C-alpha cells in the first residue's frame, strides 16, 4: 500500500502523519543553497522523507505546552506553548491580551521548515542508522591500538534542526542531565 501523506492543518487531526507537504518542502528549498538532494527526489520520496522527519521530530523532542487533543496523532498543535517572538501583551480589538503563546490552531512555520530541513537530510543519508566506524577511535597510531568512544555518534536530529526547534521545546536525547524549568 502506498504512503498517503496527511498534513497536520492545526486542527489536531487523528490521521495526520506529517507537519509539511511536498509543496511546503519545495517552497522551503527554493531558498536553500544545498537543495539538490531535495530537488532531485521524486514526490513519493519527498513525502516519505517528510513523514519520517515528522516521526523523528515527535520522538526526539518534548515541546512546551500540551497537545490540544489527546486524539491528535502528532505533537502539534499545542496549547500553552510560549512563543519567545511574541510580545507579552498585545492589542486584540479593544482589549489587551496577556501572554506570549503560539496560537493553538496552527503548526508554527518553524516546525514546518524544520521538518523540511530534516527531510532533506534524510534523503541524503539514513540518520537513524549507525555510520561505519561510529564510536571507533584510535589511541596510538604507531601501535594501532583501538578503542571506542561512546560520544562519537551522528545526531539523528541535525544541529540546524535542533536550533530551529529550540525555541519551542527541548531535545530529549541531549544527555546533559539538566531539566528546563518552566513557569506557568
């Protein structure tokens, strides 16, 4: 059975499997200097990469706030997710509204863009597989003593995607042992 990409539209769809469509990816990569892997891919492979990217983002990130609905398939849309780019108070009609939260009926553009970025990376290589020689390090080149370094691992989520998503949540596998304090 062929994959059917179902884009999350901000309503908390139970059948959504991607934050971005192939058209979103095409638009994002129009301004990307290293877009050749994306532009050379078929629409079918672009959609597979977008679905996989959405799965990886959802499995690797804990976003701030809460899912809008327990029945939604993906982590977005969310309620009570702080948006650092929004003024804490804004004029809405004739009333002032306090709070700097992402609207609960959208998927932020940065989430769509980061999905497109990760999808391109997935078209280049399988980021979930261990690369050859991962963890291998050489202690002494004259005697060829070998050892293993547990910290030598390719990141499933590339640094640029981590930077893009960092304003809305934190990477679960960061391994720092720190916990981010959130005040509500």
